[in-house]
């Protein structure tokens, strides 16, 4: 079946129109392009020629047979449907074209993170921050949606909110989005969905957030810009700038935003001092240097066996 291309449906049509006049070598290239459009969109002409087994001249003539001025114009047209997907690849390609020491990369990465953090701080407005904290503290149950790298960020958010909120659930599991769909079917307007998505946006996150919004459930979105697909369905949104020269996103500014949000929740929650105090007491035996005179249950088993009571030592 003839392939189609997001944002550029004429590419397959160009190939179909030119097919009767294409040489056998050109047909080889056309077949590979239709089967692997995303890969070809990332390939310079020499890489495509080597992969298909044709000459550079043949690859360039193939582009002209499709009525492009040359291979660069052909590749640019092919890229049109994959801008967001290919952005990290193109950024990395650009970086690798310029020599840099390891120290240069460290400096560049940390400088970019610092810029992201400042841009994130500047973009926050007081009303949205207050609305986000208020929504969290008023929610009967909180469901966190985030897939891919956002699932790790969601786990950190769940870990912090769990101190101050009675029912916080992370819907990223080994079952994938089907588990999220099942859990969200039980949502009520008194609940809250926190959806986390950054480019490249996972469609599962967007779909589940949309279902929550349609059901009248408040949605707090943690995303990058008002142009994010999460923004239209968000009751309130907090934005983090996540530019990275080497990856699709820098997670550092999102993590900072999550920590800031949880800090505000901690500051405003009732009994905010008691919660960390209880946590500290519960984990004290596991903290190095604090358990010299405190035997954990596992220690007692190792020392005395599972079915024996420890005997008192003779003075």
C-alpha cells in the first residue's frame, strides 16, 4: 500500500506520478523512501545512497525526478511531517558537526539547564500556582498520568504528594495506558488528574487527559507551552521550558517545577510539619548511623532465626 506522510501527503503522490518514468535504480530509492520515510528524512544524501546501493548522482537525480531542485529540497519536504519527532535528531546532528571537548559539553548542558530554569521561573504566574496548589489540596483523589520519561517524573511527584494527600495514584504501570483508562473510568468531579507531557507528546497521555476533561474532572497540566495538546483541556497549567541540544527534552526544569509545586503544597497543607516528622520516624532504623541500638525486623530474623525468640544476654 502506498505510504502517506503526515503534513506532506503529496510525497507519495509525487512518487506515484513519477513511477512510470523512473529508472530501476530510482525505483529502488523510491521503494526505500516509501518503506522508511522517517529514516530517510534524517539521512544525508551519501548515507541514503550507501543504504540503497546507488550512486550519489542517482540519489540526486531521483530527487529531481520528483520535481525537486535537488536532494536537499527533497529531504526538507520529507521532514515537514516529522518536525517534532525529528527535532532531537537534527539538534544532535548540528551539535556533532562542531568539535567540542567533554568539558565544553558539560558547560553547555549545565548552561542550558540554567537558562531553562530561569525561563520556567519567569513564565509562572501567581494565580496559576495558587490554583494548582488549591486543586491538589482539595482533591479527594489524585491520579497522575505520564508515560515515557514523564512516568519517572510522575513517580517523583506521587512520592512527594503522598506525604500530604490521602490518595495519590500513579497511572503508569506495566499494563500501560489500559490501566489508566480503567482507573479513570471511576473518576468523579471531586478528583484531580495531573497530566505530564512534553515534546514528544505521548498520545496516550493526551487521550486520557481529554477523557477526564470531558467527564468534568479537573486537569492540572504540567507541560511546555500553551501550544501543547494538553493545554486546551487543562483547568490549570504550569509550564516548564525544556530545551536541550542533545535530547528531546531536558528533564531538569520539569523536576524543578515539580519540586517547587510540592514545596508549595507542603507549605499550605494542614499538618505539614507532622507528615515529614512521621516519615522520618518510620524510616529512622534504615538511616545509616541512626540504628546502632535499633534492630530492624530483618535484623532480628538474621540474628535469632525466624522461629526463635532472642535470649537475654548474661550480664
